[in-house]
C-alpha cells in the first residue's frame, strides 16, 4: 500500500516541506511505501523527493495527501485519482490584504480559495494544521475535518546561537521582536507606530527587530521604510534583518525582551512557538489562529491602541515577576503541543478511511 504526498514546491527549512519529510519517514517506518512528489524543489532535495511527472496513478487501496497552500495543477490531478484523498490545509491569506499592493497576489489568493473549495466533494479527509484552518475547511463544505498540528523539529533550536550578534543587541535598548514575512496581513505598520509611541512617551532606548524576507511584497516593504522615515525613526530603532541564518535568528530571540504581533491573519503562527522555546514573553492581537496556537499562554489583546500596547510592552519588558509567570505559562503550552501524538493520530485516521 502506498501513502504518497503531493507538494507543489518542496523547500528545505519550509514548514510544509519539513512536515512532508517527517511524515514520509514515519509512513515508511510503519511499513508503507511512501514518496513526496512535487512540481519544483530546492537543489539537493533530489534524493528526498520525485518530480510529479514520475508519479504513477494510485489504486483504490492507496492514500494520496495534498498539502494545500496555493493554487496549483496538483489539485485537479488529485480529483482524478482512485485513491483515498486527504488534504492538509496550511491556510490562504485573504485577498483583501493585498489590495493596493499586488493585483497578482489578489488574483492568486482568490483563485486558491476557489480551487480549495472545489476539492470538497472529492476529499475523504481534510486536515487543518490549526483549529482556525479546520473551521475554514468546514465553511468551505469539507465534510470530514480534523486538526493535525504542524510538525516542528524542536531539536533544531538546540543549536548554538550567534554570540557576537547576541552581545551586539544586548545593549540598553528595549528590544521588541517580530518574525514573519513582510506582507500586509502582518500589520507591521502598527508595530512601527508602537515604537514611535514608546520612543516619544516612555524611553528613547527602544528597538524594533523584524526578521523576515523583505522581497515578498516590495511595494509594502517600501511603504514601511517610508513610514519609519516620516516618524523620524532611525535604522538602529527599526531594524529589518531580511532572511538570516538560524544561528542569527536564535540570537535575536534570546536578545529580545518581548515578542509583539499585531498581525490580523495567521494560519498557525510558528514564531509564537519559537518564542516559547526561547522564553520570550508574547503579546499578540487576538485573531484567526492566534488564540488556538497560544492556547492560554502569552498576553492576548483585543485592541491595538498604541498607548495601550506601548505601555504593556514596557511593563512586560521590565517586570521580572510578570515575565516569569508568562514564561511559565508559555512553557506549559509548549509541553502540551509537544505531547500531541500527531503521527499516531494521522495513522488512525488513514486506517479508518481504508476500512
């Protein structure tokens, strides 16, 4: 029996790619034939995957899993197979966030949602990697939905951090960290407003560190740079790092005082769990998948008034007792996440489909 996975783009270090690799190894360990098929892949992943053109149509006793995040030719192919069909949904950012920044992304987002919805009648099991994503699948008409939490290789965070960068950023400034793509749904402009308030009314010794690709949506990124300039914020106060090596990212997690997210759309929110790993207190706007990922940990806020958020950042950065309580709560949440037996859960779902 085969359990194959379809991934439009197979990348190393990518959450979808890492999940697919982990599941492939697990399926093989359980005695199944298993392969990852993709339309494109990073150089060096040739031994870990096959191009979709090599895919042999499965039989009714096989299982085919499609990782869905964007529109791709693999969706229509999935419908044509005789195998049991599973979708793992990694979320689609709604098109309205891209309006005014990229008409192409507006189009891709709309088409992706339409395509996902079209798969509902032919899908035997639809899995969201968060409860928020599962509810979206329900709303789209998928009849058998469950939550399969994102696979995370926590051993990677045990590697050494960059000590030079850590020492460089551990100065007298309050470091506010955000990690994620530089795209409009992340609402980075609101982080900049908080820093402006903090500098003017609390202390000039503040720094916003933003880790993430600046090339995802250049028009939005350039708007942020212009906004920071209009607020008279200097490069040492608004620090866009771009994409950086893991050891540098770990150093900045360790050097920061607060992780602040004012994002209005998250399908899961891996940086929240990373903040838990590095004992970094979290403040996050209550929306989409955020409350499910935090699951009672961190500080959820209902409004984004800059004075409210700025003062809260200062309190959490400087109150050691409060920091300890928040970190303890986050550690308990992290432990609950690690304890979930996602492989056993998925295997049980597959066995039920095949009965």
